[in-house]
C-alpha cells in the first residue's frame, strides 16, 4: 500500500491494559470482530490524520466489555502501548465492507450536491460535524451557509454514485 492510499479510522486507542502491551480500543466500525482481529494490518494516526506508526500487525485481539484489547507488533510493552494513547487505528478503505443502500462514508460528504424534495438546488456540503445532538452537515447555499441535521427524517435520499442528497428542509430554516 502506498502512503497516498485511502485509510479510514476504525478504532480509538484508549489506554494500556496489563503489562504485555495490550491496549484498549474503542471500535468505530460495525465489524470489529473482522476488522480488529489478529493478523490484520492497521495504521496508527493522530487527530489530524497524520501517520504515527504502521503498518502494524495485530498479534492478539479479544473482546473486553464494549471495547477490544489488542496487541500490536512492535508495541509489546506497556510503555509502548501508553505512547499510543489518544491515537486512532485506520485500515485500507478497500478492506472494509462498502456502504450499502443510503449509507455513505462521512469523509465523502463534502462536495455532495444538496437539493430539496421538489428538486430545487440548495447548495453543496462543505463540512460535517459530530455534535452532541448528532451528525450535522454544513451546506453552502447560493446566499449563505446553513447547518442541517443528518437525520433519517430529513435526509430522504442518498445518491452516492451521483454525489447528491435529497433533503426535507425544516420549515423556516432557509428563512433565517
């Protein structure tokens, strides 16, 4: 894999567990048993998405409450595991199950065209935010930008191939 290959984050490294280099990982994937399993290659990235380490092979993996306990080749001590605290695990996008139906990777949303159910163009998605109230997209419209909750009752259709969202705009949102 080249350095320019697309990687997606699949887990957040939390804290060391025990003395043999295991680290608690909070899964950010719907398939942790497959993706965060022994023998899989992962990359460690920081909050900016910059590469910290990798590829690293997972040498041991087991469930632990809502998390997974992993041991990574080259990080076999508690001190090495401690150095990874607060970073993230990423894998090649091609190794993940592709989005199905109206699913989409969050990093794909910027650039999606947004239109209402009547077919009127509202703008382009310029960013997304994971807020306490849920995922919210920022849409740059013809006159100004606005925020729209990314909720099932508002997002009526996702056309991943056409990079388009059909949305139900709450009454008064565009009048503000």
